[in-house]
């Protein structure tokens, strides 16, 4: 590296965030641009470790020390090629990935890790500005046709890889726009959809066919899909929400988080959503049940809609502020993480178990809960128990359930194809081929692994493409992920 002591001399720095009072009045992204001279300093903090544990932390196997070295030496044309070698969509991961690579950075042992995620985003932004991200259609076509069902990151990654191998690829999406959860599940303040649209333009330029408004098993018969293609990749996501089976669940004003986020994203995209159908937090006491990223997305959305108050509940205890001895580096750190949405207001409550919803005239007005604590059972395993006498009631005019997903929806294409499921309700696949129980039909992403990180599902899409190419041609030159 150019400066072998940079990790000592330079402190970790991230792009500044827009002031809270400004950003909660619009849907623009939270972070402001980061000057490239300071970005190069951050890249210089990379130690060029003999064993780059960041590779272990990244499911895509990104060549992170290589990026950092090339960025510090202004080798931008080389670094974008190195980045695209392992990651089809670095702008998506640069915005949305929680960066397990940074937890695995050697500096994380006793210091602050390299800003790997920000370096990644800056590389792809530089490449777009220079005009280096252009369509790369295949030189030859194989005569084989592949259907991708689902246009989230797993489906798009599989589509680009298979198209570049020469197969004719058609992506079917049941929504009216392409992008899956990136389009409708991620708030604009986390990622502007312009970054998605410009990548889709490249994919279309490469020859990928997009068919929105195509519900397989609905307006597009499953048999039509099977007759028209030599292989199928199911990248359906894991959109079946987990629910709360407590009294009062049927009251009005209680919604799944993804329904709430989707409506706001559609309105931001210019769609007309009738007021009777729109879910708004304006002037309401809002309770979000679930402490993960989706819950934080709801939190930021409720702030921008003008909620009177917002409280986020999690039934588990608060994670520690720093790693504990049983969570050593380079594992993913189980620590308390604060998103920009938490800076904007609202309350976070831990160790709270929801017991009942209370309502008037058919609509929710309050939530009853009880506090919990961790005890060890007879096998020395931790369990959550309720604390007598800690019952509480909170005002609630809008309740958003964000407690995760139970797997892919199985009422159409999965049922009609007769696909086997795992005990967890995900699509069962052969781990070596990623093929489902039906020959010629493969699965990728959350539909196969359960709800997961964006970096994992891009890797799954690449690996599924490798398996499909081998199935169709007998061998493959596509590079999967580790």
C-alpha cells in the first residue's frame, strides 16, 4: 500500500448525513456525496493483510484489498473491472448491504474497520460518471432460453450472468415495475430508484427481456412458461410475512410492514393511491413491532409522513454495545446497531412482548404488552420469560408488523409445479446444482435460503446461473461466488 501507516494516522470517516430537520421533510437520500480525495484516504487505511479476512466476510468474495490499493493509486478504470468481476450490482450493495466484510476487517479487532461499503459505492459512481458502465451483450447466442421468475437482486444477477453466457433470458415480474423489493420494499431515503433504473437500462441493452405485470400461475400460465423455456430460475423472494396471533389482530389500522412501505414507494413513483387505500402515519401514534432493518425503514417512513409519535418494539433484550467473548472477531458482530432513522426520533423499547390489541369502532387504539427477561432453562439454554407486574398499555392508532418473513408464497407457481419445500417453508434444492425437485427448475435467493442480506442473494443468483449454464451446455465458464 502507498502508506503502510495510514490505518494508524487516518481515522475512519463516513459521508455526512443531511440534517435531520431537513431530511424528514422529503424522501431524498440521507447521505451526502463524499469527496474522492477523502475517499482515497479511507481506502489507504486498508492494511493489505496477509490473510484478508474481509474476503471471508463477503459472500460474493469481493477482492477488497485490491480495490483499496487501486483507488489510492487513481486506477479507477482497473478497479471497476475488478469490482464487476465478483459483483454485478455494486451500487445496490454499496447502498443496502450491512457490510459483513467490515466486521471481518482485521482493524475491527481493536479499532474501526475500513469503510469498505463506501469505497464500493464510490467506485461504481466514478465508473458511471466516466461512462464505463455500458451494455455488454453476448457475442454469440446459444439458442437456449431461460425464464427468471422474480426481478429482485437474485433474479437480476442470474439474468445478467445467463444472458452474458449467450442464453436468451426473459425476466417475469408480477408487479408493474421491475426491481422486486429494491423497487417497492426499500424507501427512497435509503436508495434513490434512479440507481436501479440506470442498471436496468444496461441489462435491457444487453438483450434481457423484461415482462412486468406477469404473474406466473395467474395471468401467465405455468405451462406456458415451461413450454417456452429450456430452464427456469425461481427468484420469488420470501414475501410471506410472519404474523402475530394475539387478540385484537383483526382490528383496522394493523398492517404488515411491507404493505405500508410499498404504498409509500408507489406514491413516490407517481402512482395515484386513493386515500382510502393509502396507509399513513400522519398525526398518529405509531407502534412498529420488530427491531430489524424493515422496522427501521418503517420508522423513517413514519417520521416523513408526520407521525405524532413512533415507538419500535423488540421482544429480545437490547444487544450489547460491543462484542462479547462468545462473539469474537471475525464473526458478524451481534451488537446494537443504530440506523439514520433512529437519529430522527422515536423510541426503541426492548424486551417487550405484545399480548393484545385494543380498539374502538373496529380500529386499533392501544397495544397491551408485558416486559420480559432472559432466564436459563434446565438445559442451560436461554429463554424469554414474562415478568409479572410489568404489564403496560401504549396508545396505538397505526401498528406495523415487521417481525420477518416465513418463506416464499406457495399459492401459485410453487403449488402448480409441485415443488418440494424444506421444514422452514423454503424451496428445497440440491446444494450442488441448486435444482429444485423438478428437473430444469432452479431456485435462487430468499426463496431458497429464507429472508437474507442483499449480498447473499446476489451471490445466490450468480451461483444459480452457473448451475443453469452447466445444465444447458454441459459445462460453464461463468464465475460463481464462494
